[in-house]
C-alpha cells in the first residue's frame, strides 16, 4: 500500500517493481477510474509483467480482502493522504502503509526530500498511526525507511 | 500549417527526463553538433503530477514540437502524452537516446512527421551490440 502523488511512475515500475515483484498494480483514484483517457495514459508503457487495474477508492476498499487472499502480489497506489484515509477507514484490514512521494504543494512543509505534508495531512496520518496502522516513508527499496514518528 | 517563423525556428524539441538526464543529453548534443538552443530540457525532480504537467506545458509552447521522454510508463511520459490530447502538432517519443537527439537537431526544418520518423530511426539504428 503506497501513497505517491505520481502514482505509477519510474520509481514504482522499476525500483519497487524489481524489489517487490508485484504481479498487479491497483491504482485507486476516483478521477482516473472515471476517465478512459487517463486510464489509457497510466496503462501505456507499463511493462507487461504487471497487470494494472483501476478502481475508485470505494471499490478498492471492497477489494482489499480478496487481494490479501490472492496468490498474486498487489501493490495498491493512492495519490494523497486524503485518499489513504478514505481507503483505510473503509478497509481497516490495511495495516501497513508506505509513503513514497508527496511533493511540495500549497501549505505543505518539507519533511524529507520527497515528502511534504500539510498540518492537516500530518494530523490524519498521526490518527491512522494511533489506530495501529504502521506508516513509514521510503521512496525506493534501497533507501532508509523512516517511521511516522520522525515525520511529525 | 506552419507559419514563416516556424519555418525559421523549425520544430521544437523538448527533453523530459528523470533527474538530470535531459540536461545532460542536451549538453551532449550541443557539444557534439555545435547547435545550441534547439532542445529544451525539463526534469521531473521535486514535481508532483500538476507541477510536472505545468513544466512540460510551459516548455512545449504552441508551435510544432516533439517531446522526447526517457522512460515509457513514467511520470515524464504521462505528462507529455496528456498534452497531446488537446494540442495538435505535438508528438511524444519515449526511449530517447543521444543518436536520436543528434539526428533531430539536424531535421528541424522538416515537417513534424518527418523529423519524428527520422529521429526515431536514428535512435533505433544507434543501438549496436558488440560481443566477443
């Protein structure tokens, strides 16, 4: 389960693709799920080793049980903390979250070179952490994993 | 249709890449060909989707343009490809390499279509394998 505002991109397909070897990427995003053009853009160029699926956040939450039972390894991608919170609220089975890339935008503050959080986002993550979800930041498999406590 | 100024300036080239690759490729093309200003590099460093879209959009301008990107399926590719929807006269080529760009800077007076075809062929032919 990864939060990354670029969604499917080089670090995910190449970096994590090589290290984690997911069979499937499930991209959970309401806008992209509704737009055939955007879905096509995200599908284009993804190596054939991955299956790519597009769902709304709500549909993704309904799929979590099935994905966890499946023999296929699935990487779930969402674009921001708001989407993550919605997904985790509807799917409390999600116990581990990777913060992979949230870039400067609006009133966000720099926490790591690849991670910027607004006060609201930091508060939402803290709340998720208090509910027992393990949240760590790590852009690539070869970089250090930073626990949430060090980001707040 | 190209205007007179387009003919003079030729097809624009933009190189959108991860990290500093685009700038390095453009620098290499300039030092090999002596042609400067034909290519504009754009990096995705520190960008989210919206900011990268903005950077690419600004670099592309509104005259005939080829956007060369380093990796199909990456954020650079998607930002460039997204622009093609509402922008005639824009072509995206993924898998950029040095031979492709060197060819392109000499073909900018050709039509967009011909410049792309020629550059892609040069890029493909530039890949050679030598072994024992």
